[in-house]
């Protein structure tokens, strides 16, 4: 069980409680296999976020790059439903690792080719403090159409120090909720985004999705744990997960590779 909520400015408030680790006892039969509990509150409205001019521009760019990665095969669905449809197609194209690599390529394609390596050399290495705060702000500013309402917060970074402005808390991830799949979250969001920032932008980033509340904590300046130690890679499928990821009777989603 989680501890009582801490004051908003407390470091413990900045990181959502993780979901419970899978039990080591015998798994339940398929009929009872439902994965972690999920939010009972109705989905929030995204009308205001979707209609902001900047979000429309970023949405259009992101969709074009996804379509290009799928060899020009766009979805017939409009708006966010189209993004989810394209994401499912992306995840069905190959192995989990192939999905991660292709998604990282999409993230790189959102920027001029010279920008990530230049940022790594000119900002990330000599000015890590500024770089972490800048990327947290950019994530908050440009990604709410994709992930839902966010707030910049303080997080613990490498070395155990708590840094203000290094974190972004996604209050209820739209991408996770609409895709309804742990494998999609890990393979086309968490892993490729962490690798993009580490390998292309020169910044450590840890993303901690909470599969009970649908919160997700971004922590810039924090190195991700090894996959064998990352709780996200041990999650069971959601009840609504499609056949692509479902692995009834097992403790881990079939689309998760460690």
C-alpha cells in the first residue's frame, strides 16, 4: 500500500508510487488474469489541449513522421485515434527491440539532423544542470497533447540529490490509457525515449510509469535501472490488452523483452 500523500512540495510527492511487483507465487488461471488495477475516474477531456495552436503543429509533425516510418501508410482515423492506430501498426511490424529502434528513429526525425549531436556537445556535457531543466520544460511544453496534463517537479537524480525542475510528472498518461497496452508503453515510449535522450542528446533520463494510476515520472539526470531490475519490464498485461500482447496465465506481458 502507498504511504499517505505528502505535501505538494515534498520530494516524495514528485515521484508517483510504483505499481506492486508481481508475486512470485503461482499465477492465477487465465480467466482471473487482469493485470494491475487501473484508474476508476472517468477519462479527462483533452479538448482544450488538442486545440492549442502549438499542440496542433506538434501533432501534425509527429503524425507525418510516424507515417513516413510506416512507408507512407497513414491511418484512416482522425485526431488522437489515428496516432493510436499508427502506434499499434508500428508495434506489429517486428520484435519489441525493432519497435524500440524504429521509434527512436522517429524521435530523431522530429529535429534537424545536426541538433541532437550539437546539443550533446554544446549543452548536455558542459551544462548538465541547464540542459536537464531545459529538456524538462520542453517536454512539459510540447508533449501534453500526447501524454495529457503534466507538471514540472523536483526529482532525485544520480548521486541521490533532489533537483527542482529536473522532473516532469504526467498526471494520467493519455498514450498509455488509449493504447491500453504495457508493451506499447515500454516499446514505443519508455525505452526509445530514454535511449534518445541518453545516446542522442547526452542526458540521462528515467521514465517510471505507474500502471495503477497511469502517472508517469520523467526524471532527467537519473540513469535508468538495468532492465532486469526495472519494474516496468515485469508488468502483466492489462485486462483490455489485445491478443498481440496478452500472455494469459503468465506474470509478464509477452511484448516485453528483458
